[in-house]
């Protein structure tokens, strides 16, 4: 789940997109 890690360091609205990908 690398996307979760990306969300941690981005802290941007992109996090929602990453979660959606999961």
C-alpha cells in the first residue's frame, strides 16, 4: 500500500484520490 505512504507526505487533496485508487 505505497499510496498510503504517499498520502502521509503529501497531505494534499491528492490523498483522497490515492484512497480512491485503493
